[in-house]
């Protein structure tokens, strides 16, 4: 297509989808620059829209570019310059206008604020649009930022990368910004990339191309390049830059109010400028608005205090739309559109006919599982090199398969048949839906029943997600064959369990843990807004989102939907409810499980904080007591001496710590700085025995820590397989300390040949202590029929391990986890000594009663066993107490403080792992860390902070989402219907049409986006967006929906990705009109 055709208006829905501003974005994965000011900086010059140039002027300018390109190409490349030559580019040319657009993107306030926060030198930036990366100098070295890091690049780069792709459209292409040369010049290679010019490899090809351009000064764009460079695309990007500027101004204004929760804010009095390029300006025609007005238009709550203002700013700074699946890659949007039987039958008929035609064309039909299926036929049509990647990279193969020419053609036919709205990705979504339906036609498929497999089966409790996926793949191999199983797993997981597809999930995040529940809730909150997004996100990014409550009214319904499956699965894994395959549970039971999860997490958070505390030293207590009585003196001055004996002067602190002070025994050698004669009369006000005070304080410290270790045991116990927990709950349980045998003796005077003979002797207490395994405790379980099993309880590694055999019955037991020497001191062939610890526990948990199951974590027997485990962990604190008490001088004390901390941490390998992680030593952290408390301690310091922050934030979120009362008289369906209704933003369905007749406007006002309600008296035009109700034929419910008019019909519309989806609504409007 010729470049002159670019002036013709072209529909570019792909660009609309990519560049749509996030109407209700969530949490930024980074702290924005604290120095940002509430006012947006000076406006930059942005390019005129298509209307600013005539077709003639644009065509003439493009011809000038072609002639200049030919001239530069003919002159050749001077390799000594080290960079491409420059081409003169008039501003009114297509390339010139896009260059101005690129300048505006790099000068946008959001990008500049981000670059300042990251300390990037904006004088040299390298952009790779296909990879979503930008590189620049940070200090003296180059640093690359990607869409999967935690810098926040993904939250501010959507528009900039989309514009950049015009300059580097192909995979691997990149460019350096700012361009060198004068304003009206562009490097030769970028001109070629922009216009899709082939790179000549010989001088003859150069000569031929130069003659062509001189004879006909115009570029022949590839057809697929034309929409992205059209006038309409330019206008869309210009509006997107304006929307980005509005968003940044709003976030900055909110951040300027952030602070303590007690500080009230009046956001009706805070005004922000509205960018004249933005969609908000186009609809409201106002140059500025208050923060409250902007938030209300978006369907968000208006903060009333400084803390809420900060949370809202964080939520709005997260750009979910940038994670949405795209035209070229990124998986697929999983719109949960329910098709009626008639449409399902029609689609299946079309697919069956397509398969029949394909099988006719295939000469060597294959046999075996999955042969002749839609997936198999599409897969076999892929290049062999792509097929071979299925085992290593099923996500990439899935992207290639659902975007292959045959798949897209079939998807387009399905759309036409179903009268679905056509968007840049809708053909992908249509063929994907057909694939998923063929692989699992069950109407009630869910994570609890996907193709007949329960991902949350009791046998998977305590397993990390990658292991569960491997089990799922193994199950599918019997259904579809070994080759296709990884791809089928990817397709089905994307449809029903996207939590398994998130990138970089750390070890220690396992099914059944509170960490996994929190993670899944965060995943579902994202999926309800942007289906398919989380497969393009990392664990850190998901948990960043999870740490901040939703700020929109619509988010309240989404929270209930997101919580439902996650809490149900957690309750099942923790033996608080029955079979997980039972998707529906009573509302009061779900509420009971939610409250239990809050209680567990509260305890775990408490234990996590407790175990980070160090004991107070005797010196610190003594110093605190002296300062209480004598606040104005320095008790560390060494100026006191015995009146009768000359010696090195001592401090009052030393004397006080040594025992009762004999007041008249001492004198001060420096009465001016330490007036002992004046203060000695008040010595009696001091607590007489600081050693007793210290002992009591340390005992309280130890008891508190033992309680924390007990909580850790309960948490680890709750992650054991359900069968193990059920058996333990009905068995006799006893604990044993594991010791190595004492093998030393007295040497005998007799020699047998050359071998020394030793007489046995009794070991000393110290020798026995050194032989005891202080890092682990053996738990013996004896069932009702006498069967015995054993578990290693390893508190400092954060593990409970089931042993394959009973260790006491054999030599050679691997005791490396029980001893700090990692097994090096064990003498091969020797038998260990097992000494009872505590008393035999013969209790039995009562039978489970529906609706009253206490759960493994909260059961009486678990609590009793946990107390024993806590006492065992507390034994190492005896040595810690000696270390803390042995402080007598301040100078030594300061050195010993660090020594004490090191000593304490060395007793607990978990803490070594934390220190390794903080220092960036991931290998060391992996070796040392085993204590997975709510997923806080992870093999990356940043991941640990994310999980910890999200864990605390999730308590607030869980407390906000109350299930009780959901099915109230207003006509809401229960939580199951809400959870299933993913494609409607989790909005509840209504049965009571009379209620909606009076409350319709109130309900619609809670939807996101600044769109008005449907007006029955108004004539709408193509592209109009309104809020209204449509009736679902699937369940006969009325659902509040944002809809767009396309091709004379109304379609559901996602306000975050700015894309319509699904089949046309048979009934849409306001209740008063629909009712008649």
C-alpha cells in the first residue's frame, strides 16, 4: 500500500485496545518518587492530528523524505562514524509527525518522574519495543528495565512502547533516543524501519533502489504497517498521551495528600489540570477538575483521610491494561461468555465441518489419544521447529497455535456465525473458546474439576504449583497423548486456573498455605478486570496488587468473587470443609472459613514479628533502671573506686550488675562529672536485684518465642497431606530427642596387636549436650492398629518431613537436619539414641461435623503437639540467655551486642537465610531458609518484602469482604453466581426487576468509567458507550453492564482494556424500557 493512502481514515481498533487508559488500575509495584509535586509540569508541544495537514501536504512531505532517503542511501555509509547517516525529515511528513509524537511520550510527566526515581540519564536511552525493554545509564553502567521487573516500568510505558513500535516494528529491532542530529533529521536505519524498507545487501541493490525512489519518490508500506501509521492511529496515541497526563496529575495530587489516617482531606478543594488531548477533556470540555470529581467519574470512592488518599494513589498507578493479552503474544483473554445450547450446537457443527475438511487434506492421519481433535489438527499444521518447543515452552507454542493462519481463519468464521463483536483479538478468543470446550465440554468446569482433574485434590495439599501442574500434565497424557499434554494443560489452566501460570512463583508458596490463598485472591481480582493478564505478570507484581484494597465500588463485588474459590480451597486443605469438588457451599460456612483464615494469618503475622526480636541484655536492663532513678548522670563513667582497696576504677553500671551495691564502700574520683556523694542516698531506689529482673524478662522472652514456634508448628502441620493429618489426629503421638551415641572411653593399658583398647565410661553432662541434636525433634505416630510412622519436626528449617522408615530401627539414619554440623560428626554404622521429650499424647480429635469442622490448624490435638514443639525450640535459648547475661562493660557490650545478634541468628538457620537474602545471596538463602511463614521468607529479599506487605494488606482485604448477607432482599444472587460471572466484572445478577426500577441508577453508578446511563429517548451512534442492564439468557438475570454500540448492536465493554467482547446483547437498556 502506498504511503499516500495513509490520509484515508482507517479503523485501528488494535491501537484503541492497546492504548486505552486504565480506568481503575490497581497497585504500583514500586514507590513513585516522593519528590513529585502535585502540579503537572509545563505542557510539551505535541503533534497536530490528522486534521492539521492536508493529504497533499502530507504526501509532498513524504516524497521529500523518500528523495532524502535515496540521496543518503546513494552516498553510502561512512563506517568510521560508527553510526548511520542522517535523513532530512520534514515535520509535516508521516514520519515527522510520529517523531513529534515520540518526543511527547519521552517528555511526558509520568515517564520523566519514573526516570528521575530510577536515576536514569535520559540523554541516552535504548528501546526494544518487541521485548518491552528500555535501557539507560544509571550511574556509570547500563541498566535494562523490563515489563516483568519491579521498577514500575510496566505501569508507565504502555503508550510510549506502542509509539516506539512504529519505529521498530519487527522482533529484535530497537533504536536509541534521543536521535542524534538536528531536529529535522532521523537516522537512516530508523527511516527504513519505519517505512518497512528492505535493507540492500549489495551495491547493485542499493543502486536499483535509489533509482526507484528518484523516479517515484514514495515508500511502499507493507499492508500490516498501514493501520499503525494512519492518521487515526496518530490521533489515538495523542489522546492516550493526554489520558496518561491526566492519570499522572491525579496520582500526584493524591500523593500530595498522603499521610496519617487521622488527617482529614478535602479532595473537593484540590484541583488538577485536564490535558486538552485527553478523552476526559473531550467528554467534559473542562480545563481542570477537582480530584473528587475525577474519582467519582471513574467509579472510585473518594478518600476521606490522608491514608486512604495514599492507597488510592497506589491503586491508580498500577496499569493492568498493559498486561492484557495482545494481538501477537501474551496468551488469550478468557471472556467467560456463556453460550446457549443453540449457539453451542452451531459452533460445534462449524468446528466439526472444519475438522472434516482438514482430515481430507491430511494424507497420513495419526492414531492414539487426541488424534483428529481440533487441537491436534492445528498443532500438526505448525512448523516442525515450533512443535519441538512444546515441552520446553508450552506458553510460546500456545501463542503460535492460537495465532496461526488456520486458527485465525477458523476463529473468524466462528465470530461470523455467532455474531460476536470483531476486535483485533476476538478471532483468537473465539478459536481458543472452541479448543477449551472440546478439551473440557463440562458446563461446570472449574479449578476443582478441569477435564475431570481436581487441581485442589487432597493429595495436592502442601505441594508447590509447579508440582501440581506436572501431576496435571501426567493425567492429561492419558487423554491427549504425551506430546500434546503440556499444551492442553496450558490451555485449560488459562481458562479456569490462571494462578498456576503466573511467572516466578517462589518456592515455599504451596497449596493449603495462607500465602497461596492470598496469592490466588490477588490473581482473581486481576482476572476479573483484565482476563488473561496474570499469565503476563510475575508473583511480585501480583502481590503488589494484592497489598492494596480496591478503591472502586465495583471492586467490592469483585473481591467477593475473587475470595470465593480461594477461601473454599484453603478451607478444604485445612480440613474446615468437605470435598473441594463441591463448588457451592452455604454462605454461613464460607463466612466461617473466612474468619478462620483471618485468625490464622493474624497468629502467623504475630509469630513472624516475634521471631525477629532479640532478647534484652542484662546490661540494657541495668542501664534503663539507673536512668530511671538518675536521668542526669552517665552510669558508664569509670570513676568509682573502693575506699579501702586501690584498683582500676569501675562504673556504677558495672557495680550494679555485679550484685547489691554497698553504698558507703565506694567513692567517686571525679565528683564534678559524677557526684557520687550527692546521689548515693538514692541508690536504694534502684531495684535491688537486676539479675532477677533480667531472668524474669528473659523467661518472658523465651515463653513468647516458644509460643511463636508453636504457631509455626501448627502452620507446618496444616500443610501435611490430609491423610497424614487425619491419621495423626486419631493416633498416639510422642516426641523424641535424637542424640548420637557416646563412643569415647578410657584408654586401656592393654594392646591387642596394634589396636588400642578402650574401657567404657560415663559421659559428662557437657559431652551429652554436645551429642544432642538441637535442630530437630522426632515425632512418632502409632495408629489404632499398632502401625507406626515417624516424622522429623525441623522448626529451624521450617519443615515437617515424613520418614520412609522408623529411624530407631536402623543404623545409618541421616541426621544432618538434626545437627548443626550437617551430619559431619556422625559415625557410620552407629545407632542413634532416642530420648522421650514430653509426655505421650493419647488425645483424639472429635469426629468432623458439617459446618463445625475446626480444621487441622485449630484442633485441640494440634495445639497440644505444638506446645511440645515450641518447648523444644526454646531449649536453644539457654545458651542465648548466658550470652545475653554476660555483659559487664559498655564498650564490651557494644561489641557483644553484634556478637549476641550473630550468636542468636546462628542458632536459627532460618535467620541466616534472611540475612543471605537481604545481602542478595540467593544461593545462601535457598540453603538456609526453610521457614515459610505465610510466604514471607523467600529466596529473594524483594519477594519476601512483597509477600510480607501483601500478607498484612490481605488481612484488611479479607476483613472487608464479608460473605454473610450477600443474598439479601435486593435481588442479588449468591456468591457462586458472582464468582462464575467473570465477564461482567463480577457484578451480581438481579432477579427483582421492581427493585431495579427504583434503584437502577444507584446500581449503575457503581460501575467503573465516566459513562452515562442509557437514555431510552436518545438516539445513539456507532461507538457510543453507556451503562445499562442486559438480560442473560443463560440464567435469566439482569446484570449491570458497560456496553458499546457497534454495527447497530450493543456489546459488553471492558472499561480498562477499552475493548468490546462477546455476542450481542438480545436485551439491553434501562429497566423501565425493557420491562415494557
